[in-house]
C-alpha cells in the first residue's frame, strides 16, 4: 500500500465534502449539560488530588521514620557535645523558648 497515494486520496475526499452549516438538534443543551457535569465534579477532582497528596506524605513519613529508626547513630560525632541530650528535651526547650519570647513582649 502506498502511503502517499492514500494520503492524497483522503485529502481529495475531504476537500470534496462540503461543510454543513446546520447545527445538530439540541447541541447547545448537550454542551451546557457537559459543562454542568464538569463544574459539579470540581469537588471530586480536589478530593482526588488531596488523597493522592496524603498518600505520598504518608509514604514519605514511613520512609523517613524507618531511616531514623534503622540509623546506627553515626552522626553523634558530627553533633558534638549535644549528642547526649534527649530529642524530647531539645524539642520541649525549643517550644518553651518561643513561648517565653512571646510572653515577654509587652504592648
């Protein structure tokens, strides 16, 4: 089969067919119904996107949690003197420093 010959025949057939100016019956109603469906499904699209984001965030959380659980503590030498402190104590102190700084400011 000759592809160029087939292409020429298809182009000639398309040029021979005159376009029709007549609009199909109830075309406008069908278009407006499709637009209403798309507008109503906007909430579904948002919920789908948020669930996908939540799933990826949970996967990242599990990976980082497994990495921190399985790490052997080789970063203790890099940290220095603070390596003996507990993470919970450091976290609490960080939160209390920010709370104390806001309590000291007066109007």
